[in-house]
C-alpha cells in the first residue's frame, strides 16, 4: 500500500536550517500531512524568511513552555507568539506559517 502522508517542516529549505539553533527550530515545527497537500504547498509557496538567531532562540524557548496534544498545536502556539511580539520580522513569519497551514491543515 502506498503511503498517503509525509512530514512537512514548516521551516524550509533544509539547507538553510543547518546548525544550531536553526535545525532545532526546523525539527520543532513539523507535522504529518497529506502528501498531495504537501506537494501543492511546495509548488505554490516560497520558503519563509529565515528568522534571526535571537528570534529563533525566543521561539524555541516559548515552545518549551507548552505541551502539545494536537498535530498543529506547535504551529498555532508559534503563530500566537509571533503575533504577540508584533514586529515586522515576526509578523511576516506568522503570516507565512498561517499560509502554510492553509495548505496542510485541511479536513481529510
């Protein structure tokens, strides 16, 4: 049987997130998604801006303070945090994460 899901890393491309703390952020912001939706996202949405090192640390620290029970809770928590900070860098990244959710968090 052919698999129907894949892991989507919300921080892509992989090569841009090598090394600490960027790889930790990439690993923290991922979810299992439908392959068709995953391909559609990458075909239509450019990669997000790479956050600054201080913002990356702040996101990781914020994520450590929470527990997650649903597949996209980590992403929703990150978006909430980014919107609360509310500077141009965080708002741009929050908007991009929301756009990605529009592709991959659909009802099956």
